[in-house]
C-alpha cells in the first residue's frame, strides 16, 4: 500500500477541500481584477467557466433522474457522487449572480440587452418578448427552483432509505423521477438556449439545447468515473465496486459520446447544407483562424478517438484504462465548451485572455470544496440498496 492509500480518507478530503477553497478564492479574486481593466474579458471568461462547472451539477441531476427511472446496478456506485453534485445547485445559483449583475449593468455579454443594438437590429426586435432582462432573470430563477426542488426531494428520499431501510422508497423515487426527467430535459434545454444560444440572437437551432445538455451529462459521467476509480481502492468502495460496474459505465460513456456526436453533426449538416445567411455565420466564425484548429481537435478527440477506444471491450473492463479515457473526456469537454461559447463573444477572431484560465480555476476550486463538503455528509455508498451488497464493516 502506498503512502497516499494509507492516508485516512477523511484526512485526504479535508486537505483537498482546504487547498481547493484557497485556490478558488484566489482564482476568483484574480479574475475579478479584470473587471476594471477589461470588463468584457471578465464576463466572457466567467460565463464560460460557470457553464462548465454548472454543467457538472445539472448533468448529475439528469443522471440521478435517469437512474431512478431506468434502474440498473451501474448507478448505485456513483449515486452519492451525483447526489452530492446535485446538492450544489444553490451554490451555482449564487455563482450566476455576477452574470446577472453584468447583464443589467455592463451589457457586455448579451447584445440583446443593449438598447442601441435593439434599436438598430430588426431580428432582435422580433425577439424582445423573450429576450429581455427581467424575463431572462425570471426564467433563470425558475430553472434553478425546479432543479433544486427535484434534487432536494430525491436526496431526502435517499437519506430516508439509509435511515429506515424501507425498500418501498425506491419505487417512490422512481415515480417522482419520471415526470421530473421530462421537466428536467425541457428546462435544461431552455436554460442553454437562454444562457448560450442567445449570445448570438440572430442565429438559432432547434437542436442546440439538446446537444448542449447531452454534453453536460457526458461531462458528469466522466467526472463520476474518475472519482469512482480514485476511491475504489478504499472502503467501502473496495468491496463493492465490480468490473461489471466499470463495464456499464464505459458503455454509458460510449453511448453519450455517440449521442453528442450525432446531434452535433446533424446540426452542422442541416445548417451547412441549408446555406442560409442567418445560420452559417455561426460555423464560419468557429472554423476561421485559430478557432478552426480547436474545431478539428474537438472532432478528433471528443468523438473520433474516444469512440474507437470505447468500442474495445478490454478498455471498459480495465478500470485504469477507463479512468484515463474518462479523465480525457472531462478535459476535452471544457475545450468544446470554450469553442462553443467564446467565439460568439470575440468578433475579432481567436485571441486568448488570461482570465480564460483563472476563471475556471476559481469557480472550480469553489466547486470542489463545496462538493467535498456535501459528499462527506452522507455514507459514501447507499446503505440499504438491494442492488449493492455491503458488509457490516462497510455499513459502519
């Protein structure tokens, strides 16, 4: 056993939490310095960073709902990971506030919030009933309220099952999750239309919200696999996580990688073949200059390489190999998000701002510290789930 493995898990969690919190505070403080020097760069980087880390929270709620509806052993071992992520929705709602303040005060992100732009753009004028600041903020509050309610209720039922060992709670969670899954898909789709697609209000796509949501769920699956592997040598995971769990999670990574690629390519094919002047600039902007290099990178390493690797059976049965591919998918998700969000905000082509690094580190540090705080509140594995066999020592 290595020195790292011999360290008590609670001690490691505490150390990581402290470091993450310090890094997060410093990262956000450094990012905020840009607010005075270059407000546009601050808000652009902050929005991109917020969308990435918020995607982990929203995607985890989607995994919770999906697992409760469909069942299966695969979700039991990552249940407490996605539950802890889902309980961070209030934290992410607070982290949305700088964007709301910027929307009302600086008007740096959303062109439809600028009175001059509305006055001179007929396309934006046609959408003012939907794209206006009070309604945008009200919808954001509604989205978070819906997500938080379902996350709170499911987490409460899960804790009750731990406490009472009532097998009937599983059915209650399934019945509650079924309508929740439908409402989740609708609200998340509209949220990403509001938060991302409206950055370029002249452009539209009926597939964009679903494509973006699938990417966020894929990101959450990758995060769960990475964390599961890191925890698997320790109790209670050491006695509970089997090869079949990795196999199932590997198949889900493959399925969501394929679904993301299908939606992304379908959107591209429809828009490019239509060749309409109000649609193709979205892709032209992202294929020009340095953005084109990133587009090729995403196509190859978000879909091409992971797809062929995950087709191999031995990869999905080898925890370490699956861990590496999940870690890579987690990294490439932030590259894809950067490619989708930032080009619409930087009309002068590709250029890098140092806040593009500082903002994700800052919000990421806060996210990790808050996640560990929530993750440690509950037993690391469900105590009385019939799909999981735990020893008495593990239950303790």
